[in-house]
C-alpha cells in the first residue's frame, strides 16, 4: 500500500466553523473530506466547490471533498475534526465511534458544556469514543468563521495533553493566514471557549439596551475574571485565560457583529423573547445552550459567577432585562483581584 504524502482529516460537519477549518486544513496541504448530513451540501462542495448553506460566495479548494457517509469520511483519517453542537455531541459520536481508527486523533472545535453532566467536549469524547485523553485535542481562539474564509489573519491554540500530538495538528492547519500555537492546557482552552459565549450574550444585551461602551468593557473584564476563577478551580493555568483561547476569543466574540452569541444577546436587549431571538439568529448559539450547565458547574465547585448567573436567569425568564442590569450594578463593591 502506498503511503500518503499529506495527513488526512475528516471534518464533521459542514456548518460555518467546520467549513472554515476544513478550508484552513486544505490550504495547509492536508487532505480533507467533510461529512455533510445534507446531500445537497455534499454535492455542491464536490461539484461547484462551494457551501451554499453558509458561504455561497466563497470558492473552496478543489482538493476539499465531501460525503454523507461517515464510514467513507473516516476511512484512513489521521484526524477527526468535530464541529457539531455541544449538546448533540454524545448522541452523534456514539454512532460514529465504531468507525474511528485506532490511531485517529480527535480534535474538538466545540465551545460548550454538556447540559446535565457538566462535562467539557473533550471529556465527552473520551467517554463516548473510549479513547485516551492524549488522543483528544481542542482548537480554540479568536476565530470568526467569515473572516477566516476570507483569508484574513487569525491565530488559535491547539491544546492536547500530548505535546507531540498538538504539534502534529498544528502543522496540519498552519497557513500564511492562520497561525496555530500549542498548549497542554485543555481545561483552560475549553472553559475559555465555553464561558466567553455567555459573556458575549451579556455584552450583546447591553448593546441592545443602549448601555454604552463602558458597560461592554466592564462586562468583558469582569467576565474574564469569572471565567478565570472557574477554569483555575478546575485545574487550568491562569495564563491560558490571558491568551488566545481566553482573552483573545472573549474579545472577538464580544465585540464583533459576526458573533452569533453577541447578536443573540442584542436581540434580547432589543426586547425580543428567547424564542424570537432564536428564530432571528437561525444558528446554533452555544452560550444559550450552555449557560445553565456552566452555572451548575460553578456552583458545584463553590465559584461565584455573577454575570453567568444573571444571564442564565434571564434566559429562563426568571428576571427581566432591567432587573438583570440592576442585579449586576447593585452588587456590593469589593476589591479587584
């Protein structure tokens, strides 16, 4: 059997972020096949080299192919790159697990906490796929899919307990416009990516209410503080939260109009209900799905997360917009640490 010249990656699935990372991998010289649930998306990628569901205006590399067959996608894959909603990971991966090769490295692009269990995506992967933690990596950072599809500069962190494995995926996705760094702090990278979505909801709400840039800056800064408290309590290194997967991702998600979590929050700030904001956003908004799970995780470890607590209450209609703002501003003042 002849050896492949390049690594092979199977990207599940063909959503916005999955498509963007698939393009990055292809541009880096990695052989890429995308698993698309919808046959019309797979056909379009293979024939006209576009994803009409998310980026109909951007041509994909001709070497990037797609299939609706998970077995075909995973055949010989060096990397399985997972970009699906965090809340559907367990069910979907259980169906795919028998097809995963014994040497395939699994890379999570997901930024959410599983409801009920409080598990991070990497923990769900090791549990469901039955693989060791050193075969699971996460990719996280200030990565807005549209900008990356346009070839605009971006950087990210590849975190894995196995440094050599992290470097292998770093090489597989390093392009002139996408610069990956490596880390062994999986916990810090995943919690930074998950909690920033909730903070972005808060910033979006403040923007929708017309509360100004001072309020946004305050929420970002104090949001980073509560994210760091939780992450460090769970074993993360504080420096990770000051890096790309922490502060970098937080700033991009909280400030960009391309951010679906910020956009969802802005809809709420304009007075829309959660159901109306969901219809208006029309895309998976991980902060909405994970807020309660993150809060439960914090409470289980005795960590105070006031912004997350207020957003969770607002999403479940336990408080009004005005009450949410008042709750945060009327908290007893204390020292900034």
